[in-house]
C-alpha cells in the first residue's frame, strides 16, 4: 500500500466517523425535543383543566322543619329541626351584627350536630355573645342569618338558609 491510498482511507474513515457522530447527535436532539414538547403539552393541558365542582343543592326551611327562635331577652337563639328522618348530620353557621361601643360589628358561631336517632327532632341553642365560666352577651343584635348544611343519609349535601328579624323584640 502506498501512502496516498492510506491517507485516502483514513480520510474516508474519519469522514464516516464524523457523519456517524453527527447522526447520533441529531437523533439525541430529536428525541429530547420530542419528549420536552410532549411534557410541555401535558402540563399545559393539566393547567387548563378546571376543578370539578359539585353544585350545592338547596332546600327550604320547611323541607327539614327548621325554625329559628330568639329568646325574649335576645341572649340566645334556638335552632330546631323536626324532619330528621333522612338526615345524618347538620353543620350550621349563625351570623349576626352586634353593637359594640357604638359600632356595628359582625359576629357569629358555628357548630355540628349528628342525628343520633333518625326521626327525632334536634335542637341547638346559640348564644349571642361569648360564654366560658360567665356569659357576656352582645347587645344591639340585628341581621341574624342561619346557614345550615344538611348531610342526608345517602351522602348528598344540601344547604338551607333562614333569617330572623329581631327588631320587633
């Protein structure tokens, strides 16, 4: 073999090696771009999905036999529910306004009652104020509103609202 043919063969081998390296690089870059674009699209799709919201079903106070009665001295209010046959539990939120140092201040309370005996009425007293060892009652009560979340025995949840006008007491 002469030197010219050996150099020519080396150039062919080197050129072939360079082409092979370029092909491998092109394939690696193509795979990377494909995977990157796929993950980018899936994250965009997951961001565009809105959370599933279950609508809150509503009932009237009469549907559950709900009454709300304030005491004569306006120190408390009593919630009674008489139609408890298919009710597992109730969560409630009482909100009202009180006069504190000449200013109207929003106040409230929350609670939960399990229906232990279906069909038996439930009753819950709620104080307009705070109690620990001694009760401190709010005055100038107005805007009394009760929101009750009713969980039925079939697992469905309903909302009931009732307002109370205490201005005539």
